[in-house]
């Protein structure tokens, strides 16, 4: 099973900083979905890709977990952007 390890990022609509320094281990889906014939529902025999995300304090813990459980993994590095603090009053000063 393949897993992706990445750092949780802050979305543009968030101003808080809670839980943005955590690393996430997420299972990658190998599309094994099927469509149930009678009702037409979509199902899967594997729940991990859609349901399970493990959180770790740092990257080393996530890598150690993946190696211990013999999981193939890749690390997606997060490029942190520069934050500029803006104030509403600056709209009227220029």
C-alpha cells in the first residue's frame, strides 16, 4: 500500500495557526471501487484511502511509522509562502 506524507497547510481562508505544524500520513487509493448492481451505489473493499489520515508531530515520526509497517511512502514537501499582514485601514491610506 502506498502512503503520502505531507505537512498540513493553512488554507487561504484560515487565520488561526492551530494544527498547521502537524504531518499527515494519508493512504493513496488504488482505484478499487465498484458499482453495486441493484441500487447503483459505489462501494470499495478498502476503507483506508477515504477514511484514514494519521497525524504526527514531525516528519521523522511519520516516516518511522511507515517503515515499521512496511508501507511504501513518498514525502510531499510544503513550500511555505511569505505572509503579509494587512489591515483594513490600508485600503484608505493610499
